[in-house]
C-alpha cells in the first residue's frame, strides 16, 4: 500500500522532493521507502538514514534540518539536545554544545530565536546579545 502511494505521489512531485519531505518529517522509514521506489542507489541514502536513526532524537532532527538547510528548526532541535546526548555523540562538554548553537545564530542571523530558546541563562543570553550588537554595528557601518 505504501509503495503504491509513493508511486502515485511521484506523478505529482519528483522523488527528491518526496525524499526531502519524508526526511523533514523525521520519518526515516518513509524516506527509505521513497528512495527505494525512486531507483536511487542505496549507497547514496542508506548510510545517511542509518546514521540519522542511530542518533538521539534531537541530534538526528538537528542533522536533518542542517541537511535541508532549515536553520531555525536546526537551532530549535540543537537547543533541545541534552548534555548527556551531546557528550555521547560529540564527546565534548556542554560548552561546545552552546558554541554550535552560537555558530548557527551568527551564520543565519537567528539572534531573536536564540534569545527565546535560552531565556534563563545569563551567560548564554549575554553572548547572543553581544553577537547581535556586532551584527547591528556591521550593518550600520555597511
């Protein structure tokens, strides 16, 4: 039934869009089914799906959002990663976790979102505000 539904949808949209949509729903089994029906080379999608499904929930979602260039969602999911999950996957402490959040904030101008995601940590808010100040000065000085 799933296969026939995917084939029908393929008449309406291309397989890459269907694959990205399934991936963006964080449904790795559906993404695998779409890729299988598209005649994609399994070497091109199986390692990615295996990696994503092995990661803790929010780390996997973060990786999907980065892959799909959905920066706001990426920051939201990265902010939800627990210190234990970060340490398990990255082998680094929580400071590096926030550094990665700050990189997203700076590169994709997500300061406002960053301030809403880290409302109670003075040091993190301070770093976001300083970054925002630098960006505003750069814009003003053009």
